[in-house]
């Protein structure tokens, strides 16, 4: 998000203000807003702010230092195994690896962060390393989008601050635009991607061979995401303005122009995925999260940086549509571009957390506060923001790859309001990172926020953005060696100077913005916060907005906030039929179903919503037999609970979700496969036995180690190289017999995670682990070789119970699951080829799959036993279950001849007209963001 303000800070300005006004007010807006707040939260002392700022510096040193020591010159650090991630040398993670180009990604992405954090000497050393070691001519296929925002943006941000430092006269006196020359070289390498009839770039390019050559191994793609094609203008325009080579800005403008022309004209929304050759929308759902997010961001920021009014007009047009259709405060829900009153899904992804920050830049503070507070409540429940969560705030995708978007919005809300509440939010983020994500070799992404298990991953954006925003949140103006308000942040938080607006302006500004819908002009009076207007005599304004949302996650309506037709309820009409209530043997339900789509547009909307819910309900029921993931936490020296491994559950033995965790030292069994009576019972007595998968059934292994006196067992996959990073969670089943005799807990680790324990045994001999349903508070483990504040700031981890049908399924007998289940392996003798998870270039994490033969730890089944409530028009919660029960009893009494146990009658004829919409819903259900 941008570090600069917008325009018109103090008074209304016309839609087409001269750029001189923008330049004059851009740096003023957010600065003038700071320190407005004097009530609503206790002010944080300068000493505490400095202490938190110093913690951020130490955390950055921990992450950056370990990258340089254990990973450089690799692209990224693998913090669990303390080594670098090199493309082609690790199991493929799908399209998420397209960010890696063997060009020391983390170092380039961190360049301007070093300067923001006052590490100028380290910056100078880092620039020398980039110039000496980085090669941009590698035979590797990379994402155009990721390479642009991370590498090109990193080089330009580094150049911007290098020339600033050189002008100050102390550092970088030797610098002669070398980073800019590298950026120009990379820019020319990306240009062949734009060789399409539409001007939209191909999603991938080979750095050495370009596009569509046999050796390029790319160029056959037809689709790209809107953000992928629409997040180029800042970097490409800056490259043109720095070098005078106009071709880069021209290509980026052409791509933006094409996306604007292809917007859905009636709704003024854009879809998620577009065909780069025809311009047809491939995915027609629209939101502000993954796949679209930074397209909107770059329209507004292109206006701030370049002064072209058409970009502001386009942004305002889209923003009006977003607030009209997508915004359902405090939620932001995807809709269909052709039917914008119809929600496209019932969950939100983590990338939309940037949007409150963008609303700050636009000047729309109230919805920014609302959405930010909702997200903060989700974080307080799960410690981190899950990759996706439902409208009733349950986990949909459980990963968290240390994304910075929420910290970004927190920083800009603090800049706009001066409310110390947001400093406390930032403090919580720091504590959670240190408490749950910090490991000996850096910070590890969360594999599952419910269990606290880690993923061997530390993305470059963590250093590029997270530490930058957190440091700036607590820093005073004198703590930074340059004026941050002279720069605008790119979507990767790289810094571009605002003076570029008046440099090398050779691009003709052809305004193709036309055919606007009638807009509410009052929505555009301000494009940055005007504190005199927003908070005239009420310093508690933001607090009053936040207060109703304090308990929205835990205590408000668990069925989520749904769009309600006010006209229908005011007229006394019944609420629409929901899929969860439908019974095919109920004549009234069938009659309602027949009318859907035939009587009116409202009926059609109800019908489409019903079909969407029916598909989601069906998918949900298929997952009910899945057990949630478990955690293996290494608690002995030098790990002290900081390494948490994702473990597969067993359908037999001690249920860790219902009993206290098991803690003990580990010991390898002999024989290692555990398929016969152990020859070393004294070694495993009172310990957790390690067993290799293969040659007999899991239950047989469990009995053998239990008879030897083991208190638990960990089965390690014999498929070398397997990993929870690239394979769905594995679940162990019984042997088809009674397994009630097995009393110890059993967990399964893939080869990579198992190797971490085996390597620890070789190095430290005695290794103690904790087997549990989720990671436990590491603060109780003393003697850690980490700063004391990491221990002292750790309250006891909230122990929330995960009520789920998944837990209930553990009570099934093995006879019930072993004969028919396709979701587990019953006999361990059979080899198991683990399928890779698919991901996309605009993706969140490679999290979700629809492969019903495996279990994704990133999904959580809804609990049908929860109390179902809904929101009435006054914002009050009513017990929907009671209403439905009364309605059901009335229907049953009025239809005494109805047999609820009858075979469901076919309704194909009723659904025949909905095939197209059903297919669309199914595609969205299967698509990963």
C-alpha cells in the first residue's frame, strides 16, 4: 500500500485536479492525520514504541541473518531445515514456485527494507552482492506478475534509495545506477510476454528464451488473472521515467486499457481470470481478494504517481461498484459480474486484508475500520489470518504464509487516525509472530493455524513488507533517515519517488475512460482522510465503529451475515428456502423449487443461491469423515517448541482431541518397521517409538510398540522425499478388526517431516516431542536461546475446542470405515504415491483440492450441531433453528401422510433450466484462488 496520501486532503477538489495539487497534498495527507486521536485507547509511550520498534529490528535480523547464513544465494530460506530453496532441487509446489528464478529473490526483495530500518551499511553490502552474484539470464520459467512486483520492483526500490543515500553524501558514493541497469535488463526480458493481440501479458516467461520457443517451455497459456495483467503500471512506468525508455510504460498502459474496456458494463466489475487472446472472462466472479486485488490498488496509485486523471476515474467507477455490490460490512464477499446481487461464495480469502489500507488512501475511513476490525477478531481467534475463512469465521483454508496485508492496513489506519488502538494491534502481531512462527533458523509459515504446525517456507514478501510496515507503525519521523512521504509504496511495499511524476513525461495520456454509470459524487469528495471533517468533535469515532464488531467472531450470528431482501421482510414474506432446510419429500419445498427462476428476478436470485448452497452442502458432507490434522512439536533443546510438524491422524488409539497431549522422548524401534515383536523394548519403554511405514498394517505396528511399553508412536513414511508441503494429509486406518485394545496415540509424518526428527536425534541424541491436536504454548519451556521478551510476552495459548463432525467420526468402528472408505489407506503394505496440490500464479497457498481420496488439512468441515442464528434488520440475532423447527413441525402436522423416510423423488425436471449456473458454481467450488 502507498506511503503517500491521496489528493484533496483539506477540502473538496474537482474530479480532474491538476497534478500540482496532487503533488502538493500527497505527502501532507497522512502526515497531517497522525496524532489526531487523543482518546479511545491509552496513548502508548515513546519508550514502549521504541521497545517495539527494536523488537521489529531484532526479528528482521533473525530472518535476514538466517537467510544470508543458510540460504543465500538461493531464492528463499527453508527455515525448518535451515537451507536454501533452489528451483528444481526441492519437490515442486506447483505454480507457487514460479516466483523463484534463481536470482536471489529474498535479497533483492529486502533491499529497500534495509534502508527503512536504518541498516544502511547492510544495504550497501547487499547491493554489492546483488551486482556481483545475481544473474538474470537463467533458463527458468517465472511468473511475469511475481517477477515484476518482487524483482523489478525490488531493483527499482533499491535504486531509488541508493541515489537518495548518495545525495546525502555518506553512503553509496560509488553507486552509478547499476541497479537501474539491471532493472532495465529485466524489463526487456519481460517485454516478450506482451506479444498478444490484446496487449495482456502471458502469465509466464522464460528468462533466457522468452515466449513460445521450443526451449522456452511456456507460451501456450491462454488465461491470466486480472491482477497479474493489471499490476504492472507502477514498476513499468517508473522504469520508463528513470531511463527514458517509454516502451515499458506504453505496454503497461495498454494492458490496463484493455482490462478497463472488458469490464462488465452494467455492474462495472471485472472477473478473476481473463483470456489473454480473446478478452473473454474465464472466471466471472468478482471481489477484492486474490486474482483482482492489486488491479484496483494500481489504478489509484497510478493516479497518485503519474497524475493521469483517467486512472482516478476508473478507480472511482470500480470503487462505486465494489461498495454497491461486494461490500457487505464488515464482510467483502465475491459476487457474479453479470448478477452482482448474487454472492459467488460464502468465504473470504486473506489477501483482501489489504483493502482497508486502500480505502484509507481513498479517504473512505468508516468501512476501512469495520473490515479491519472484523479481520482482527479473526486473528485473535486463530492467532493468524487463515488463507480463507467463512462468513461465520471458521477456517476454510488453514495455511498462513506470513502474509503482510493486515499489517499494511493497520499501519495506514494508524497514519490516518493516530488512534493508539492500532499500535496495540501491531503489538499483537509482533507477539504472535515470535510466539508461534519463530524457529531457530528464521520464521516459518503456518501449515495449519488450528494446530500451530509449520511449513518449511519463508517467502521473500515477509522481509519485503511485514517488517517494513511494522517498523514504520512504531517509528517516529526522526527514526527514519529520509522522508517516507516522498515515496509511494508498490504492492510489494517497494518505494518509488513521487518526483517521477514530472520526469520523462513522453507518454501521451489518451483518455479512453468513458461510458460511466451515474455515480454518487459525494463518495469522491475526498481521496485521503480529512480529519477535520471525519472526526470534528468526537475522538471516539473509530472506537464507536469498532465496538459492535468486538464479538462478531465468537458471539454473533454463526451462520454469517447474509444479504437480506429488506422489501420481502418488511412485507411479511417468508425467508427464501435454504439448501440446509430442503427436503425433497416436502411438497411445499418442491413447489418453491419449481417457482425459482420462473416468476421474477428475485426468485431467480433465490434459485441460484439455493443451488450454490446445495453444491457447497454436498461437498461439505463428503468431507465429514475426515479427521483434522495433528501436531508433533519438538520441545527439547535447542528447539523448545519452536518447530511444529504437521502430522496425520489415526482412526484408532488415543484421541488427542479428547485427551491430554502425550509428551516424551523418542526412540527408534527395532525392527524399524515395527512389524514384529520389538527386540529393543528397553529402548522404547516409556518413550514415543519411531516406526517406518511399510510391510504390515498400522494397527499391528501400534500393538507391537504398545506391548514393548511405548507411550505413543510416530510412523514415518518410507516414500523418500514425501512432504506435507506437496501432498494431502495422510490418515491411518485400522486393520478391519477391533482396535479398542490400542490405547496409545499414533501419528503419521511424511518423509521430510520425519527426517527433521531423525536428524535431530543424530545431532542431539535425546529429542523430546509433544503429540497433540494443536501446538501448545512454548513459553512454559525455559532455557530458550532467544530474547527474553519472546517468553515474557506469551500468555497461555487459547485452547479452543474444534467442534466438528470430523471428531465425531473418530468414534466409528474400524469395521465401518475399513471396508468402504476411499479416503484412507487400510493396508500399509501398499505403496502410496502422493499427489501434488495444484496452485495458480495468482494464488494464495497451494491449499485446497477436490480430490476426495485424500484429506486436505487446510479445510474444516462445518459443524451442523452449532446453533444456527441469523441477523434481523435491526442487527439483532435470532435463533433460526427454533424458527425452522417450529416451521418443520407445522409442516409435518399439516402433512400427516408424508413419510420422511421415503426414497427421495427425482427433481431433474425442476433443475433442467439451471445447468449453466450449476456448472459455474461447480467450477468456482473446484477453483483455487
